């Protein structure tokens, strides 16, 4: 099995009869290492682009540019920062990388399998509670202090707010680096301010709606407390979001069955058109508020009207130190939880907070005849994914059942490619299939590696051996190996049906 770029390069050295590169890899002081280091990425990218390789195909959600669209600008990788799975960074050349492991420290992108090039969207929009998000969708919220919080969705059909806390439950199983919040238990002798949130003995959450709140049992004091409806909470981890609990606005929780998605929180985004009453909860730019006071609350912006809105307390955040962490109370389990957060202090269920980054305006000059999604009379602009190489069939094997020779699955699209953008009259998100610039050699098909090794041998042969005959030998080996690889790849990916033919259809 090929494990690294040096493995592939050494296969090429065998073809030309040169000494293989040693343990120092491409940093070795030899003509073989120097030449292979120079050509490797160039011929790899070219070979990936020549064919729709199964191992290199990826999916990405593309959303049309809108008035809130901003450009992702991850910070430069630092050897002193510990990254978690999904973290985004840039390198000195501006390429974007995504962490593949937890506790990723001092592994330089490009020189370690701990990082892979990022294949997600290059732009993101402000979180919209009316939208349902795909896994891999990226959104941002603006807390109001001039910064942005950028989140990536980790589940399908995601209608949850990324800023709602993941409440710890003894019945849930957590994984390393998962972040939860623990609210303080209600105490009869404690005086609570408006917005203070507590948990009662039944496990229900309550938010105070008055100042000087003391001695009032939350479950039986509607004039002093309102039920706080957290989002559906479920175990963290990339593939562990199918089970958990959701709390209704009145308090009690109902278990979700395996395979269902969590239900959305009862806390909606603040609207200037809604008149709010005592005890209503809203979300405003990533911060949750509770309405209090007797004055009719209409078009009173929460941060600017402290006499009508109070921010809801967020409890104490803990990060799991171990996998399979169950029924270990964070406040009393020092070996299982820590309050020193390296991942996130505010990501809710279904979302992962990305490392802090700036979000500059994309400064897009719209192609002729196109515009932002609000302009319904124009076509829409979609930014192609990061590290995009070529389009892949969008629906392979569709239409495999035809009627009298007429394809029955695929339809024509109006897509046009201009620079790094896709132009279309489509106004909804596109789940886009493409060939990506993959770099992790263990994910490559071995037959592709054989062909790539022969191509490296051909490209470096004359410089290393000064032999035209060996160049021709490598050319023949390359054609044989890459032809075999493409044939097997074609069998595995299956045929692609043509779009429906109007001439055939109209004759049926």
C-alpha cells in the first residue's frame, strides 16, 4: 500500500533504474529527491484532473451569493496551537487545510497526514433560522462586538441554532473534545437576577424573569420563572448525532428514537415586527435574551434596550478529556472534563465552531447578467468549492431505466462556468459533486499510484539518467498502468446517462 508521496516517487525511480529516495524523503540531498519534489504535486494535480477518479470525488453545498455573503479567511497555521477535527487553517501559500485528527499539535499542513486540503465552501452566509442546513454547510453569526463566529454543520436537515448550548445529560455518551454546558442547580436561598438560568431536580431548565428572585420554586412560579427550551441535545462526535433528548417549552424531555434528527429549539430569532411579552425568549446575533418588564416590547433591539431585555446566563462550559464519557458529572469528574476549552465555548448540537477567522467581503464584480440572490430577474452566482479541479457527473447512474431509448433520469442544467464561479438561474442550494485536489496518499487507489509513479519516472528520467530509451519505457508503462486504472475506476463508478434528448422524447 502506498503511504506517502515518497512511496509513489520511488516507484518511478524503480522504473528508470535509479536509487530510491531514503528516509529523509524529499528533503534528502540527492538529484532524485530534488527532481521528484519539484514535479510531484504538479503531475498529481494534472492526473487528478484528467479523469473523474472515484477516490477524489467529493460533495459540497453551494449557496447563491446574497447580501450577507462573506468570504472565509482562516488564520495562518501555528505550530503552537492545538487544533481539533474540522479546524480550518491556511498555509503560507494561501491554501486551506482541514484537520483530520483531534489534538492536532505541531503537524505542519502538507507534511503530515493530520491535515487534508479543505473541500468545502469558500463563502458563507449569516445564519438564517428559517433555513435547513446540510452537513458541511458553513454559517456565521455576529455577536455585535465586531467579530464573527463561524460554524460548520455536522448533520443533515439542521434547523438548530449554532449558538444554543449543548446541555450535559448523564444518559448521553460524549467523545473527546465534545463541549457541554452545565447550569447551576436551583437553590431555595439564592437570589437570582433576571436572565439567570438554573436546572431543577427533575432536570428541567428555567430562566428568571424578575430581579431579586428568591425562594420561588421554578416549576410552580410562573410569575418568576419561564421554562428554558434548550435545543435537542445528543452525543457529540462526528457520527454520534442520532440519539438524545429534546425538551418541550413546558419543560419535560422526550427521548428521540434512533435514526431521527433532533427537533429545533423553541427560541427564535428576534424580529422587529413582533410584539414580545414577559418571559419570551429570543436569539439575537448569537446571544439569547429574555423579555421582562411591563412595557409592550415592539422593535426594541435586545442589546440596546436593557430595560426590556436581559441576556440569558450560559452556565459553565466543560470539554471532554476522554472518549465514551458517560454519566460522569463534569463539575466533579476532573479526569473526564475540563473547563479549559481548546475547541469551542459556544457551539450547540449539530454545529462545530471553527477557529477564529476574519470574514472579508468577497468584493465580487458580478458577471454580466447575474447578481445577488435577491435580484430575482438575474442569474445567481455560486462560488466553486475550495480546491476544486473539475466537475463530476452530478447524478451518476440516474436514468438507468429508459423508455423506448429515452433517458429518464437526468435533465439539462443551465450552469455556466466563469473563472471560479458557477452561474445559474437556480435560486436554491446546489449539492455539487466534483473532483477535488486530494493529497492524502493512503486514500489514493493503488492503481492510480502505479500510473502516477510511472509518470513521475517519465518526467524525471532524462534529468536523472540522461537516457532517452528509459523515457520511452516509462511512457509505455504509464499508458499501461493508467489505462488499467481508468478501466477499473470506470467499472466502479458506473456509466453516466446522457441528459434527456428532446428529439427522442417528442417522438414517444
